[in-house]
C-alpha cells in the first residue's frame, strides 16, 4: 500500500500525520524477560497503591498512637481481667448473665470438645450436621417460640445472612438509622433498595413507608435492644405499621436475648408479640456465654435460608464446644433465674450512680449503658482515666456513633460484685474531673 494512501486521522491530510508519541512506534522485538519485567513493574505499582493506603490510613495511625483497642489481656476470671500486670474490672463485655465462667458451661464445652473434637472442619451442606447442632437449634426454636432455627459460627454471620438471604433486588428494606454494622452489610449484599427511618421512630417509619413503592416486597429491619444506645425498640408500634404495609419483619435481638422478658426470651417476650416478628436473629456471644449466632423463624423460612444463604452453605459450622457452651447457658438461664434478677439489680444501681454524677446515659433502658461525652476530645481522657483507675471500657466515636454522640460504651453483668460497683463509681467520679 503506497504511504500516502493511509487513512488519515481526520485532522491531518492523508500521509502527513506526525509519528505518534509512542516509544515503541517501530518496536524492535522485545525479549520475554523485558516483557516480564514491564508487567511486574506495572503490577507492583498497583500493589503499592494498596500498601500505601494501609500505611497512610489516618484511623489506623490514630488507633496505634493512642492504642485504645485490641489491648492484650494476660488473663481473665469472671469480671476481672489482668492487663499490664494490673487487675481491672471488665465493664465492656456483653456477658450479661455472667455465665461464661459458670462451671456447668465450662464443663459442657470441655466434654463436647473431648467427644467431637475442636472443629467441624467444614460446612454442614458438605460435611453434614452433627447431633449437637440440631439439639441446640431445637432448644433455641422452642425457647423463642418459633418452629425452627439455624445456628452459625458467628453472630455477625447469622444476622448479616438473615437480611442478605431474604431481601433481593427490587425489594425495599425499611431500616432504622442506627442499625448494627452486620445488618448494613446484609442490606448491601441483598442489592435491595434501602429506606432509612429515624432511630426508633414509628412516625418516621410510617412517613417513609407511605412514600415508598407500594408494589415492592418490603422488609422491616430493627434491633430489639440497640447495642450502643441501650434503647429498646418500640416494637408494638413499629410492627403494627409494618403489618399495615405487609412488611416481612426481621429482628436482631443480640442484646435483648437473655436480658428482656420474664425468662430472658428477649424483646418479643418483653412486649408479648412474638407472632408479629417473622425472623429473630442474634448472637450466642452475649447472654449465652459462647460465640456463634442463630436465626429463628417458621420452618419454611429456615429451610429457604438453608437452601439459599451463601454464608450458611459455604462457611464451616459452629464447633461442638461453642454449641455446648450455649446449650448449657440456655438451660441455666431457665433453671436459675437469679442471674437475670441480679443483672437488673446491678443495672439499676449502676445507672442511679451515673445519673447522680450528672452523666448522660442517652436514656438507656437496658444493661447496655453508654456514657455520652459528645466529642472524641472528651472521650479519650475519660476512657484513659477509667483505665488508670482499673476500669476497662471501650470508646465509640463518630462515625461509629452519630456525630455529637461520641461515647464510652459500658455493659453491666450479673457477675459484677458490690465491691466492683463501688470501685466503678469512684473511677467515674475521678474520670469526670479529667474533663
Ligand atoms: C446488635 C448486634 N448484632 C449482631 C452482633 C454480632 O454478634 P457477634 O459479635 O456474636 O458476631 C453484634 C455484636 O456485637 C451486635 O451488637
């Protein structure tokens, strides 16, 4: 083909284009090792972008500078932990009923581990269920007044998959603005449209619902007890409105289970409206003194979960030790009501003391008690002063909590002693002076 017959670039007459600024316009053949080196440098650049992101992350830098999280305890007994060679009162654990050191719970976990080994080493869809899985599921379902239950190796997994499995693209999820991160993750995975309503506000739920797509399938997602605020969901009003609009209702009762209701069955027992909630999910790591999670509902709904939940099908089942610990705790809860009574007596005493000091506990109604200080500049010295006085708590700062609600999260256990409550009171008074 004659040179000047080449098709032009449009701007230049044919045959007059400038050579393109491309270093290999007339390339000599490249050696394989040069190509490999070029590809490597390209990928190293990409990898460096991720490494730099980690290195430059402000939140990580601040966490490492002030070191308030991931502190390494040397030992623990009941509500006392040993940190840096000092005994401290644990005031941020969710061991509400104080059963994680109960001799029967420990023995049950040990015996199950001896019998079944330490791990299930795979998912139940491929390795099969074990008798202990089915036993705990049956007991939990009966306790919660539901037909069926499925347990997972983490509460986060149970709760996340509950939303992710039952909602799908095209559906509308009505979500309280203050939901836990595992619920937001489930919402995101589901690809459904999310409509948020103001925290615990039936009025706003109604308003949002009335403006939403009436034809879409709808799911109402709430927590029974909000873990940061300690608020109890206004379940009667919320479920009434949900029912009016045909919502499928999901309740994460991680912090209500074992705490609310005459027998600790949770938020639905507290209000006596079990039938208004389609699915109750939650954690075994709080009142049930173990780790793991559960989802309870009608049989057809739980069987749908077993068929469709990726987090259920492709994740290893909960171990025998974890399951047995939760099962023993569940039996103790029912046989020994004194733990629940003591939890509430301790909670009352603790809150009276905090209010007496003029601290803002965000109208907490439960043993999950925030101390709202309003900014991270106030939270850190308060937290540090408590630590210096031998009280271990956790800071929660925006965006983990709404702006202006930066707080110290505390939780009371049935296991806290009178002496510990007095020491906590002294530490709070001391910390207050540091503000
Ligand atoms: C409300 C709520 N749901 C679910 C979870 C997850 O439970 P787990 O920690 O057992 O994974 C938590 C954990 O703190 C929680 O607070």
